[in-house]
C-alpha cells in the first residue's frame, strides 16, 4: 500500500510541475505584463525626415572614420631611463673613515642603472616622400625614444626613426620606410577656420585600445596653459581624450586634420570632457623644418614679455580695453633694442596682426624665420610707434645669459595695496616697486632687492610706471643709477655703465 501511494505521489508531483511550466509558458506567449523580452518590444517610431537627418550624420561619421583611420597609427616606444638603486651599505661606507676610498667619494654611478621603459601613443601620417612616410606625434610620446615601432591601422608594423622633436611646441616627427604606395596620408586642414560648436572627431589608441574614434565639438579655441609648457594655443574639445590619444589627430567633418591631441585637464587622469589639441596651423612649418634640419628654428627678438592688469595699463597711460603684451625687459644688444624698442613698450601689433596675449606673440615671433624683418606696433605711453626688427635665430645660450637682461627686474606700480604690504606710511614717497629681481642681471649687480622703491633715475624723479620707463631709456645714456627708498632710508645705487 505504501509503495502504491509513493508512486502515485510522484505522478501527481510530476503532473503539477508540468502544468506549472505549461501555464508559465502560456503566460509568456500571451504577453504577460510581468515578463517581456527585447525581441517582443516594438522599435522606436521615428519620423522619416528626422531619421534621414540622423542617418546622414551617422554616414558622415562612418565616412570620416573609414577614410582617416588608415592614416592613424599607434606609436610604440622604448626609452632608456636611469633609475636609482638603493644600497643599504652606501652611507655606512661613505661616512666611515675606516672604509672610505677615493672611488666611494667621487663616483655614485654605481647607484644608478639604466632601465628600458615602454609606452605608447598615437600619431598620424602627414607626408610621403618616395618610400619614406612621415608620422606627426607629440614630443612627450617619441621625443626621448630609444626604439620606435609604428603600427598601422591594418596592424602591420614598421621600424620607426625619430626625425626631430621639439619640447617647446611638444611635437615630434617620426619616419618609416615602405614600398606600399597604398598607405594613406592624411590631409591637413585649416585650424584657423574652426569655431566654437564645430563638430570634431578624435582618433588614436587611448589606454591601448587600438584605432578608437570619439566624437564631440570644439569647446573653445585659443586656450593657453597646460602641464607640458607648450607655447601653442590650444583647441579645447569635449571629444573623449585619454592616455594614449596623445599625438593622434583631431579632425573636422571633412576628414581633415585640424589638431594634434596633446593633453587633458583631469583630476582623475581620465577624460572629463576637457581635451586639448595643438592647432595644425601651428605645426605645418615645423614639419618642413624637421625634414630639412631635424629641428625647429625659432625666431628671437630679445624681449621679456608679460601680461599686465588694467591698473598697470592705467599707470602706462593705456586704455584698459587695449590688448597686447608689455615688453618689461630687453636683452642688451638684441634685435629689439637695435630696432628701437624700449623697456615699457606695449606691443599691440605684429606684422598687421593684433596682439591678444603673450603666448600668441611668442608663438608668432617664433614662427618668423631668422633674417626676416618684422613690423611691430607699440604704444609708448599714449604715443603709437611702428618699429622694424630684423629677427635673429633663437640661441638658448644667449637667452639664458641673464647678464644681458635689462634692467633685470619688473617695475610694479606703487599702489595703496603695495604701500600696505611694504608698510610705507609716508605719502610723500613716490615711485615704482622693484619685483622679480633676477640673478646675475644689472639689477642684481646694483644690489637692488624685491620691495625697494625706485624714486628717481639719474636724479630725475619718477612717480609712475610710465615715468620710470621713460627715464630708463638707454639710447642717449652711457650710465644709469637709481635713488632707492627702503625702510625709511633713501640711497643711490652704483652706476651701471653701458
């Protein structure tokens, strides 16, 4: 009896389970509100005219990607870097007279060893000459490379060679050889034609993800700054840029390269929609110089430039709305001085272009070939003057020679705020404040210190920045000295002879 009951129970359970499964499947087939599958959901209903516009935009992005990606490469580099190796016995032997040896005293090279480090970035093929293809990338990607591999979009690899690199512009040119005439060379566009809101695509290998494409807009143009010290202005974009994108192209809707992706602003190290590209117009001449000379040759006029406040402009007698750059100091015997420029000149034009910032002026002067003559318009007080300056080639040794920098400090207005900081209660004290004294300059030789108040130049009183720069003119002087007020005392400096 028990056996029959057990079998019956099993049959009943099986039947109940089968019924439950059958019942559930029926509910699904009838379209239960509780259970749904994607394939049963209807497609979005989109008006045909709107869909046509969207499809057209999608086709545009597809076309750009398919045409430009073959010119985009991955740049794999190996660098040799010296790393310090800790020796726990070093200090013991070095500081113990019983074990000290001349070798231990003079040479610490044993504490360093050379190590190879690999990294990757992106690049874009911008030129072909015979069998040689040239890839444009960043200096911080390939500038210090020991070995370079160029990986094409079809995953073929070639040995690369560094043609030239420049840290100031943060650009580098790499070459590779191939008989394949079908390798794509990118077309360079006009970055000056880009405006806020223009659609752009960023291409490269972010975080090692080969041949990636992101899309966004031009968020801004003419940006300055950055973590790499580049003298370029930048195109800002919200197209996602990450590590590995460096050196890759930023392209417009015509598939033309209008920028080279360089850096991002991010607290996390990842893209937050703040990417920056070097405008391609800033680089075009550099490509030619790399190929012909292996380096970028910068023009030089011998001027130390600075941005100034509205209050400073007022002290110079200049309209607050006037844009430009102040020639705060000049190198003695420089092209600028030979051309007639003076410290205190406010530069407002270069070769017919309005000067809007120091970075812009530095970049445009640097792009003028040595030997060419530049026309510069300055405001000297309220007077406008046109000066012609013959550009010299930038010589780093001369540029770093502070002994030639005149006067060797920055003249700041004696404002009420500065009076409080310097605790100058005597209202009769007039002049300019000495700031930013540079070592080995004429100012340092005259023992000037930050916070000194220059009250007179060659015994002529000065009460404003405009007065000071007017009297600082060395064109008709053989020597200059200053009357300096400091902590209640006024003294005369020594005489600086020219």
